[in-house]
C-alpha cells in the first residue's frame, strides 16, 4: 500500500512538472507567432522589417532552483510560477533604438497581452552599462482542461546592445571572484561607446530616409502622368461664355 501511494505521488509530481514546463513552451510559441506575424506584415506592407533576430529560451531546472535560493522562495511549483517571471524568455534584436520602442508598442497594443512591468534600461542603463528594454508580460494559454496566464520576459535591444551584453556575459561567465575595477570600468566605457554608435547609426539612417523620400517625390514629379497633369494645369481655361452650354 505504501509503495503504491509513493508511486502515485511520484506520478502526480511528474505530471505537474510536465505541465509546468509545457505552459512555458506554449507561451513562447504564442509570442513567436505574434512576432512572426508582425515581421511578415512589415516586410509585405511597409517594406521594412524592424526585427533583425528572434530567439527564445526556457530556464533550466538548475537555473530555476538557483533563483529560488537567491530570492529565498518557497520551493514549490506555485511559488516558482508566481515569483520567477522570466522562466520563459524572448529576445528580440532590432536595427535601431527607435525600432525597439516601435516593436514594444505593437506588442503592448495586443489585447491578450497583459503588461505587468516595463524595465527601461535604455533610458536608465544598469550600473555596469547594460542597456535593453524588458517587458514582463502575462499571456493566456488554453490547455485541454483550463486556461492559464503565463509570465514571460521579452528583452528588446539593438544589434550593438546585444553584442555588448553577449561578450560581457562571456567575460564574466563562471568567474565567481570579485571582478577587478579596471575591467568593470573598461566594460562600462565600451557600453557608452556602443550607445554612441547606436545614436550615430540611427542618425545616419534618418538622413538616408529623408534622401530616399526626396528622391521618391522627385521621381513622382518626373513620371509621365505628373507631366501630363502639369501640362493640363497650365492650359488656359477662360473660354468664351458662348462656348459653354448652360444647364437647363
């Protein structure tokens, strides 16, 4: 009897854990679909795609347990589900800073996405120089027997920001000792240079867009129909009154 009870307990635990990770997998699939739709629309209608790259990940059980310990949480599925909000993670890489806020606004405008928290590390970079826009959201997942709102974190950053963050992570990876001050200082200086590069590239992009718009307007004026319109506009329309039939 005892063995049977233990077997049932383990079976239920396995089912709960499977369900636990499944909802995060489905949440990522939902978010990916939304972003892919936005990408497709921009390519076909706006002839411009603000999203350069998209990646997703689910935190490993080991990472989750480390965070439970760090935050001094109760080691239960309910506590983890409510208090660890980045188990499902999405990273969107954009070309320019203004694209970050465009993509963020489009996601926030979707009715089934509940924005729980916004962390703007672009307007207010972290002390180490890290920059990115983080959205903590809830998204509904419809299972066979219930609907569950699942937390996910969306990080949106430029290519340059992602480059800095990736290399910073590699430099610090598995280094558990105090990082020397000169290294921290150099990394922060590199982050400042990255921010300046983003601003410069965005400024150049705006200048090119203005030039393209002016060229498009000029080519429109050079088109045959535009020339015909200009010709008709220049014709004299003050005909003698007898040449115009009065309406009855």
